[in-house]
C-alpha cells in the first residue's frame, strides 16, 4: 500500500470534516490502522510529517491506533483477535475464517482547538 | 482554550472502493467479466493472455488493458491477437483505477465479453488496489518456489484463482504442485488452482472453461 497517497486522502477527509468549524485548528487526528490494511504505521507517520510541512496541519499531532485483526472461524465458530497477520483459527487450525475487521484504515476523530486572536487560519 | 472532539469514523479508502464498485457494476450491466491478472515479473501473464486470445479468436470478444512502468512491449505482443491498450505508470509499481478507467475509454469497443487487466509485475502492491475487477487471478510460476503463497497473504487471500504457470518445467525445478496448492489453501481455502503451460498447451482448455463459467456466474447470472 502507498502511504503517501493514503495520507493525501486522509488530509482531504480531515479538511472536509474540519471545514464546518470556523476559526479552529486541528490539534490532533486519530487514525486506526488494521494489520491487513497493507499499510505500515511508521511510514504513514513519515508521510504525514512530510506532506503537512508548510500547511495548516504542520502542527497537527497524528495518533495511530493499531487495531486488531478480528476473525470469525467458519469451522468451529469461535471468534478471535490478533495484532498480526494470522488467518488460521488458533483453536481448530482451520483456514476457513472470515475477516470481521482489520483490513481498513479509519479516520476516527479530530481534536479541534479554537484559534486564539493572535493565530491565523491560513 | 476550548477543544472540540469531532468523531469522523470514515474509512480513508472508501472513495476508491466506491469507484471500483461503480466500474464493476457498469461492466456487469454490459455483460463484461473483468479479470485482473497479477504476479511477479516474468510469471507468464502476457503469454497466458496471448494464448487465451489465440484460442478464443472468433469465439469470444475480449480485450486487454496492460500496465507496465515503461515500454509498450506487452501491447505489441498482444496486438496481433486482441484489442489492447497499453498503460504506462511512469514509475508507479501498481495500477490504480483512474488509469484503468482512462485506458478503458481509449479502448472504445462494444459488446466485450472479457476485459483482462494485466497488472504490473509485482506480487505486493497490487494486492491493495481494487481495479473494479470481478476476478483477481494470481499467477505463480514453477520457477518461483512452492512456498510463496504464505509469504504474500494479502495477495493470495484476495484472489479468486491461482494459476500455476510453466508446468512444462516441473521436471527441472524443485516445485511441488501439491505443496503450492496446500500453502495457498492455508491462506485462502477453496481457491481454485489451475496448473498450465503456454509452451505445451497443458491446462489451457481448463483455464478457458474456468473463465467462461465465472462469466456465467458473476456477470450473466447477475444481470
């Protein structure tokens, strides 16, 4: 997966979400990354730092939550979680599993701060 | 200083996914099965498409969108047999939907039964990019080792079929069809495995039949 194009998409979504809130600055953005998303958190952080240089988001703190891979076993019906890419059921070893969650990158929330009079929203 | 927490809960990839769904839906309505062929460089994608087009001449209307970083060598190889448009990514290591959509517009053919997308030779990055295909087919050649599926879980998990190519070389390489199939099934149970050779023609009829059945199931049955 390509962290730079992902972060570009993320910045667009941040902009859309923050737009209705006039005179605020984005202090923090929380992003959840699943193990099967194909995205490497460290590279997302680097891309974010590089792509926000000279933009209103250059002081925005990026918080990455590494969410677990949630799978449901279709053979023994147990549900399990793992932080790694492991697709076989730990209980019955079957590979007949269904991904419930863990292959997405989700923009969870923004923390906005009201601009002080001396700050500008450029 | 007042802070405000805005809950968003938006999938960052959602727009891309929606567009891929649109492309897929349009092709279904037109009766076209879209097949995305992925593999490492040199596994035999172009050769397979060449042979498929040759076998299907006069029988099925198909076209190919072929992606490479540079050159139109693959398009030149395919052009005598099938309508083809070359996409050059200029350095990007995988295809993305906008490039495919533009190439499809340049194709401008009616009544297509099969649209093949030959992806850039790369077993990693294309796994994360939905090109609007109905079928993702991963090729693994007998010279690449039978332990590869487990090393590329996202690719094999997201594929609808595994073609094992270059079976004419089995006598000369330490590759076990059973090991490769078993390894793939640990990642993706029930993944159809289609061994073939474009050199001696083995398995090609089964491959063609597989595609015809998939079109019946996914496109003709659906519309």
